């Protein structure tokens, strides 16, 4: 049975009963759970004795013109999935409980959050770090699992944990994809049939660039152009960025060297914004 904890008070009561030798694994989500999320639950299960998930569509990480109000919220189906996966507890707080009137403190990482999605979605990562730190303080997990699908989010959270000495181990779970390569995302349900048919080109652009890298190309600008050329095969895809970046700081690079690189892409299909990425190992 998955225990459903509907507010902070219920979570605190649950947490107080966990014995000190029990390792807690935590998977924060915004719900509309798919196999990508469930792979993180499985990873947490391997790393911990008790697994707790959260579902909270965090208003703080949505921009004014983003999809907060229409974000999918199939809560009964989500609870079923967590039950079947043997997840021990679900934290399901309301917005009012998480952000009481007058809340005026924000947590901001100021370097890794800057480029890529940070540049396109002002305030997004500040919303993420604020809610994730609150969730860490409430759940007090030993280990927390995040998806490589949101590579910049992983990098920002790892930096926050390091900089603020938060006593939690961060694990990254690999990207789970559809058979045709499209990365699973709660937002894929928004895609029209035509956009869904074009969407695998995003992954194909990453693979094509990885192949060029394997063949010896190291110039970041040339590699990004190869990725853009693949996406140009469909006029339904409106690229927001296609970048070759340092894998840790996400800073700009001109050549891929010993540290490898993160290939990161964001694109619109209709009104739906999709992101994907691929980590290239370095020469070292
Ligand atoms: P979200 O509900 O979109 O906030 O995602 C919750 C967690 O699931 C985040 O750590 C995501 O990176 C992760 N996630 C989302 N999609 C995937 C995927 N296709 N594969 C692996 N992890 C994912």
C-alpha cells in the first residue's frame, strides 16, 4: 500500500516514525507519471529501504505564459502506478500548503542555471531549486533520484546540494524513450499526430551529432550545425536552441576535449516545448 500524505503535517508524522537506520529514497515529480518516472522509482528502490515520491505541479517554476493551468493531472492513474511499483509513500501537497500566504524566500543557483533553459525560461530554475530544497527539508531523504532527461536541472540541483551542504546523495537516472527515440515526457500528450510523427527527429539530431563526434569532429559550432540540419528536415520543428556545452558547468565551449560535452536541444512542435540531450564522454 502506498501511504498518501496530503500535507506537510502528515508527511512530518510519517517521517518521524522512520527509524534512523532506514535509508529513504526520494523521487520528486509533477505527476502524469510515465515509464521515465517509474524508472527513477526503481532506481530509488535499489538505493534505499523506503521509497517516497512526490507529485506537486510547482507554480513557481512556470512562466506567466507557460502551461501551468493545462498541465496534465491524472492523479488516480498516478496513484495506481505508484501502488503497482510498490512505492511506499506519496507526498501530494496543495499549493497553499507548500506556499503559505506571505512566503518570500527563494533559493537561487546563479551559474549553471543561466544558459539553455535558464535563458529561455526566466525564473524557472529558481522555482525548481526553491521547491526541491523545501522538499528535501520536509522529506529528509538519504538519496534523491532525478532524470537525465532534464540534464540542466540535474546539474543545478547537484550544484545547490554541494554549495549549501545539503546532506543528500543525488543520483541521475538515464533517459527513457519511446521505441522511435522520442524521450518520454508528460508533455508528449499535447502533440498532434503530425507533430508526434516529426518529434523523433529531435533524438535523431542528437544521434547524428554523436556519430559525427565518434568520427572525429570536435568543433562545437560545426557539431551544433549538424544537429540543426537534421531538425530542418521538418518545418513543424521550431528550434529554440541546439547547443554543445561543458557537461558540468554548462558553459560554452568551442572544442570538445577531455571533459566531453552535453548536447542539448529545445524545440517547439506547435505550442509544445520539448527538450532532449545526450552526454558525450570525453577523450580522457
Ligand atoms: P517531471 O514530472 O517532468 O518534473 O519529472 C520528474 C522527474 O522525472 C525528473 O527528475 C525528470 O528528469 C524525470 N524524467 C522525466 N522524463 C524522463 C524520461 N523520459 N526518462 C527519465 N527520467 C525522466
